[in-house]
C-alpha cells in the first residue's frame, strides 16, 4: 500500500539537506541538464527572478564582515491572484515560508502562502492559495526562473495529481483547501513530506508525500488535532510535531518504518498516530503558547530538539533528548514557579526526574518569532521575527545549553511592518554558511554567513546580558565633616562662658528631646498610612518621571473608564530598554492610588504588590512594576486589549453612564505592530477607542460584539484555571475575595482562542498554614462587592477557598443570563440579586427552557442541540458553585475539569 514517501530517506546527512556540502559561493553552479530544462519552462503565470547581490533592496545587513546578501528571488505576480466581488479595501501578502534545501545543494523548495484580506492583520483571509516552488541557488547575475511543483489541494481529495491553480479557503468554499503547516524533505530530494489539516466536522489532519518531479501526491490520515510545525530526526526514523490551536500543548512523535534499502515500506500503516512524548501542562502555563519546530530544529547528532514559542516576546528552547531536560536558550521563558512535566515514551512515570532549566538562559526579549534554523553543530540558532523584519543569531555556549549572546544579522525594511518568515541554513565548501530568508513580499534572500567573524569583538548589536532595571537607586552616605585643627593660640578663657553653657544646656536638651518626640510621633502617624515599601523580587521600580511621561502627566484623555475606589487607571506605552526590541515600547495600564492616603488604601496597595508580584500564570493579569516616589502609590500592569468581561457582557445595555460606555474600560494595547515611537503608538492606541485601544478598529469591534456561548465557556474555563492555580498551586495559597466580571480582563482572540485574565488583587489574602486546618477562620474585615458575597462570608466573615468558588458561580450565571449580579433600584431595599431571582432555576436545571433562560444575544445558538447542552452543562456548574452550604460546593479543580470536559464534547 502507500506509494507514500517513495525514495524516502535515502543516503546520509540531515533530512533537509543542510548536512550536504554547497559549492563555493564564488563558483559557477553546475545544474544537471534535466533539472536545468525543468526550471527553464515554468508555468507562464508565475515566475521567480534571481537577481544579483546589489539588488537585495530592502534588506539591511548590520555587519558586512558577518553576512553578505548574494541574491534574492522575487515573486513578481501582482495580487489579487483570484478575481472576485469583494476586493474593495483588500490587501494581500505573499509569505515565503517552510524553506528546505535540496540535498544536492543546488536548489531549494519553499511554500508561497498567498493571502488577501480586508483585515490588515490578516487574521481572516478571504483569499488564500498555497503553492510549492523549487528555485535554483546561485550567485550569478543571470536571470533564472523557478518552477511551480503544485498548488495545495482540496482536503477531501487526499491522493491526486498535480494542481496548478486551486484556491479556496473562505466561507464560500464548497471544498476547503488543505492548509500545510509543516514541510521536510526526503534524503533523495524526490519528495516533500507535508503535514497539515483542513476544516471539516471533525477537523481532519494528514501526512502527505508530494513528488518534486511531477507534483503528484499520496496522503495518509494523521491522527492528531491541528498539527503545527514538523521536524524529522537526522536518523530519519521519527517525525516530530507540535499541536496548534487546541491545548494542552504537546510535542508529538511518530515513528517511520523503513525497509532494508532505507525507503518507506509499501506495507506501511494505513494511518499515522503520533504519541505525545513531551508534555508541558502541569500548570497550564503553556496552554496559550504557540510552539513551533521545523525542518531545521535538529543539529546533525540529533541529541537536541530546538523549538520556539511564537507568542510576542517569545522564547527559544532546547529539549535534550538524552537527559529529558528542557533548557531555555534565550528569551523570557516561564516564571520560576513553573516546572512543566516532560515525559517520554521510554519512561511514562511522572517521577522520572524530567525538568525545565532556565538558569543558563540569555535574558532577552524577542518580537513575534516565526521560524528557526539550527546549524549542524547545534551552537548557532537563527530566528526570524515576523513583526519586526529582524533575523537574529543566537550563539550557544554548548549544544542544548544557554545562549551566550544575540546578534542582529539583518532587517527587512522594504515597507513598514514587513516581516521575515521562512529560514533555512546549510554549509558550503568555503566554510561559510548559506542562510535563506523568506519575506512576506514573496522574496527569498540568499545570505553568506562568515562564522569566523563571530570571534571579532566589534560585531553589531548584541544582547549578552539580562536587561537592567529601569532605575537603580541608592542612598549615598552623607560625607562627614572633619574638625578643624586645634589652635592653642586662640584658646579662650572659659570660666564665665562655661557657667552660661552649663545653665543653658539642660534647656536646649529638653527642647531637642521635645522636638524629637514630636517628629517621631509625626513619622509614626504618617507611617500608618504610608509604610516604607519593601520591593518585591521580580518587579521593576519606575521613577515618577517615567510614569508621568507614560501617562502624559496623568492626562485625562489617557484615563481608562471611570475612577474606582482605589483610584484611576491610565493607558500608555512604557519605553523598553531591551536592545533586542529596538525601541519598541510596551503597552501598559497604570493604576494610580487616589489621595488622601488611608490605611485601607495602603493595605490594598501592599496586598496587591505582595500577592500579585510573585504570581505567574497565563490567566492571572501580570503586574510589571510599581512606583513609590514622592508619596505616590502606583501599579503598572500589562495592558489588555479586550477590556473587562463586564463591559463586554453589558456594553449594549442602556443603564451605563455615557462616559463609561464610550471608554469601554480595563483593556489593553493591541501590541506593537507597525509603530516605532512613543507618540505615534499612543496615537494609534487612542484611535482604538474605549479602554482597549491599541488594537485598532478590529479590537474595538471585538469588545463591542456580544460574546458567543463558546467564548463565554472558554473564559469561564480560563478563570477556573486561574483560581485552581491560586488555591492549590501558589505557595502560599491565595484567596482572591473579589472575583467579579469587572475583574476579568479579556485579551485578543475569538472563539476558542479568546484569552482571559483575573485581575485586581487588592483584597486578596494569603491562606496561611493555620488557615488550612479544619478550624473555622473568621476575619473582622468583610470586603468585596455586593451581589458576589458567599453567604458564610457575608454573615460570619468566614474565610476559605469556597468563597471564590461561590463568586465563580455568580460569574457563570452572569455570563449565561447576560444579567448583572446586583441591580440597585431607586428606593431603599430595592436591590435585585441575580442569584435570588434565579433560585428556582438553579434547583431545576434539567427543566429549564435554555432558549428563554440565556442571554438574548446567544438565544439563536440554542437551536443547535450541542450548544443547548453546553449551556445546560454550564448552568449545572453554576448551580453547584452556588450551593449555600460551603462544604457542599465543589473544589475549583473539579469545576475546571467539568468545564474542560464540556468544551471537549463540542469539538
């Protein structure tokens, strides 16, 4: 069966040809006659033009001693590549990605991913075509045309012949296109090994072999959800994948059976079933990661598997397959509390000593990483950033080890916002590295890298050290005055004077004592409200001058929403001193405590600093730093683009003040795209409107549009995970005490990709060891929000994890019904409480008419029986969490597991 992958895995060297020798860069390349004829007759509608070194327009090389640009292949066809009626305002990109070198060193292959969209972020393409091309490597000034092997195909077709013009990946498609996510090449170079998926119910994944000779293909089902990147080990015995879109994140491995000639057996399996050999989910910190590995993830010996996190500010990691340890090479990595499980097929026990190590890492920030390419010795990693156009070189101290320094190699500057996508690396006979870069304009640049230049001390921008703090404060000791020398000639008679001094000294001492006592009392009185702040490790202290610049001296136009009990929140951009970020600033929310000071406010400030500072979880809003200068108390947070859950649920209601409806509330910046200075970035953020800003019109539309049922359940699941972390994984455990929709902030994404974070820890409390006993814990201070109090907490001040569980039930009820937890009337005692109003429904969940019960904005979804049962399942979750007797309420771990199961049943 399976002609699949015929001639697969022949010869020696790396699977993508990077172990093969290339001709010297100065020589004329010999092209076999058959191959030359094939490349000389491309389809007339597509062409690649190979240009000389002096035509590498738009690519800036930072150091000519390290790298030179030899040639560039330019895609010349102008979009839109498919005609239609919806072209108004459409923009198109042509991404050159998934580049692999032929083992002969004479040609290379890549995917040209063309997409057009009316959305500048290209999040929802309305045109898309994937094409597979072969082009010649050369440094000559001649013009040489590339060859179209095939376009992608309808996912339902599977095996088939060459296709030259298939395009369909939009809502009007009758046959959805296969989306190729990974590509490697066989040893012989006769086949491209492809992984991907296409939309169906359920989604389908596959593994295909595409002939580089005639464009024909064979496909076999791949039993995993949404395969992402793909790599093959140098022994050509195992394929490795990442899974995309659906957490928890895994690195999967699939064995490949070879016959005695090193070829794929024709009697191979009818399906490929990868196993999750590396798992990163103990703390769910990886759930929102976007892990990618590619054809150049392995060095020659196959010991290390390198991969990247494509999230903004991402990281570069190395899995040491010999010790089952993941090392952070460079980047921010995970916060110290996280140590994800890593298991392998050879040892499935959780106690196998596997761990993650970040102590040797280079502490730098990256942009949005896209691809990586590792040299054969595993000591150099090239990475590309799609948002900055930068290609960076990471030098390692040892294979699988930490980074020594990061060097910027090149920057693509053809147009604002241009990015670099595909990377491939190989060697040549001159001792140089050949590096191929694919841009989002259909360009492929060919660079020569001189490794010996790395020994020089005058290379371009590097990042050899962690980032320093924004400020470094110290208090120098006052200088001591030395006494003048004694002059005997100027001695004075002391008799009368001594008498006066002796009589005056007691009076002076009494006055000084009185003044000191008064000063002490003033300081004590002031200290009760303004205690000296003790810095929390991991947080940056910002000077007040920096905060004033960020907020334009607390300009009211920068204010987010209406002032709260704590104070006001301002949006802004914080200058980033990390040299690897090249001045791209960080969107932040600045929370300023309102004066006059009170001990309660100071306690909230200290609580938020002390509790939130050490916490690190993907669903807990990140506290970046603080300011405690000149009597100010200011907190600096990451800025969420989606606003608060409360605003998203109720923004359509008329009971909100006009200013609040316009401001939108809590949100955050939409990132750093195409903005290069503080003033222009703030302008862009403000154009976004509302509290979100920074994300432009699309981000605003996301905040204003009603949440779908799936989005509401995903938000609930993520907040449950945040509580699970606080209650059972943080050390010591934390009780939030003020969980409500106003304190849930939304990030980007739609559908299952929506992101939510729990914020505002001003009322949170550590659950100390004495609180973990069975004895009831009662506190005098009952704080929180009306409508969200658990009964035992409101009546007796009883403090336990179950008060957060109760609040979670109220939150779930708000999201299901679209009604507020508490609505005040015009007269005394007229407040209506959601839990009381829905009491009968909470005790008769199975009898509820869900279409009448749910938020009107999602009633239409109740016509789908799957969605109807999902809503009913969430109603059961709310009912369990709202049980009056706290002992009967579930632990949050169980609640999180139930919601996760409900979501799985809808896939």
